[in-house]
């Protein structure tokens, strides 16, 4: 071990040459459950790459505001390719308790040399401008999370899962679906019965076209919580989409309605396609038109379908609220 190593850990090498050192300590982490496209760019405010010139600002100065983890890696390092994605996912799920800075030692070897690091992957935590802790090797995901908690604490009083769910929601609102998927996946790796994460990841899978993956994920929900509102809403969305997919071209139903406005089946089928295409208002209005013209049609099928759409859209969705007011006016005025 180099005398320059500030952590007292096993960073020894062979004459200063970098070597890979894998320390699993258990089963290797499972791969992510979802892939919504190419590997995403890490958010600039949480994860970034650094250089020798930028190290002081990105790590030393930034660590005076919050803990910073530095991931020393190289393109040829196999264990680095295993560790870095898990590390990124854990940092995203940490809800801002730590930041991650990655340094390619092939391009920028001097900092690692100054720290006495001779084996990679190596992760060093900095606080208040100083290295305070670290680990070496592609450790399991659970140990990564423990390390982040040790360095970054448990947050501002909120449970880690709640923080992570909030971070996933923020990512979705910003349009970064891959980051949201990574966070949900990290939550489920630690707390597999978290309904909000099952529903959130299931929605992302479904929206990405992986209906089978969404169904498989829903099946993992604990029996006592299988009917949770968020899961029921996703199942309803999937059922409605399946109905619409089997209907075909909306132009045919529009033609039939132009010829005969009383063709309730054509109007019903058109509503299903409109909903699948995201036109919730038009879908609701067509179903309401059937209810107004013939409440008993298809054994009250239009109203039953409209209620299923409400469940799929969510009780607080604007389209749900507007259509529910119209339905109440039809039924009770």
C-alpha cells in the first residue's frame, strides 16, 4: 500500500501500475429491469465527468457544500463497467445527498497517483475538501447504498425511499424517463414491495411498449397490495389500450358515424381509439353522447367504459374531472 493512501484501505498495487481488483463480497447486482433507450447522460447537477484541471472545483470546492464521491475508472477495466452504472443509479436514488464525479485515469492519471490509488475501480469520498473514506472493487449494490448512507447521511429527515420516489417524480416531470426508471429500479432492489416504485416503473415500461414487462412487474406486487389504486390505474390503462389495439382504423368508424350518427358501436369503438391516441376529451364526449342517447345500450356499456377510463386516467386528472361533471349532469339533472 502506498504511503500516500489516506484511507488505510487495501489500495496496494504492483510497482505503481494500475490493476483491476474485484471484491464482490456476495452476489453480483442484478442488471437493471428496464432499458428505455441508449444509456442516458448523467444529470449535470448530480453526476459528471471531471479532468485534472477541473478537479479542484468539481471535487474539492464542491465537497465543502456536500459530500462528493470520485469514481476512478478506465475504459479497459471490466469491473469498472460493472460498478459505474450501479454507482450512478445509487447516487440518483440518494435524492441529492451526495454527488458523483467520474475520472478516467487513462486521460488524467495524476490525481489518482497523488492519492496513492494503484488499483481500480476505486471510489473516494470527499468532505470539506478532504478525502474521508473509500472502497475498492465492484462491490454489491447493497454495500454501495450503505456507503452512500455512511458518507451522505439519511437525508433531511425523510425516509430514503421517499426521497428517491420524489427524485424519480422530478426526473419524469423533466422528461428524463431513463433516470426515473433507474431510480425506481434502485428502490425496488432495496425495497421490492414499494407499490409506488412498482407502479412508476410499470408505467414507464408500458409507455415504452413493453407490455409484457409491465405485466410481469405488476405480478411482483404483494398480494395484500395488488389492488392499490396506482396499480389498478395501470392495469386499467393496459386493458383499455389492448381494446383499442384490436379495433383498427378510426377513419372507418368516423365514416360509419357520418352515415349514421346513431351507430353507437362505431362511436364506442372510436372513443377507445381516441383514448389510446391521447385524446381523452373526445373519447369521453363520445361515450357521454351514447349515454345521453341510450343509457341502456349494451347493458349500460358506455357508462361502464367511461368509469374504467376514469380509473385509468386517475381520479384527479383534468379529463376525468370534466367528464365526471358532464356525467353527473346527464344522470341527475
